[in-house]
């Protein structure tokens, strides 16, 4: 009974001011769409590399070339060696 009363009131209000009701519906749909897009972006960023074992210990090695046209910034020329506990290593 109460829901039917709310429905009738809503239909009457929409019939009286169609322009304002349309603006409200369009604004609500745009707001919901952007909220979903932001949530999807956050979800995809959170899932990156989650399938790997020890995902929290993954790192990216980047190369700094002397000549900027020499190669890609994230590249290695061959397989990497295993890590050794070295205090400081500076390669130039």
C-alpha cells in the first residue's frame, strides 16, 4: 500500500516537471557511470600481478642509457643473474 502511494506521487511529480526530472535522471546516470568506471580502474590496478607467487616482492628494472636514442627505458639485453647480497654496487 505504501509503495503504491510512493509510486503515484513519483509519477505525478515527473508529469508536472518533466524537464527537471530528465535533468535529474541524466545526472544520476552520468554519476553512476563515472563511479563504475573509477571502480573498474581501481579493481584492475589492484589485480596487477596478483596471480604470481610472492607478488609483493616483484620489482621493475629500468635502464638509463647515456644516449637517449640507444634503447627502451625498460629493457635488459640478456637474462639477469641471481641476486647476491651486495652492500652497494654502482655501475656507470
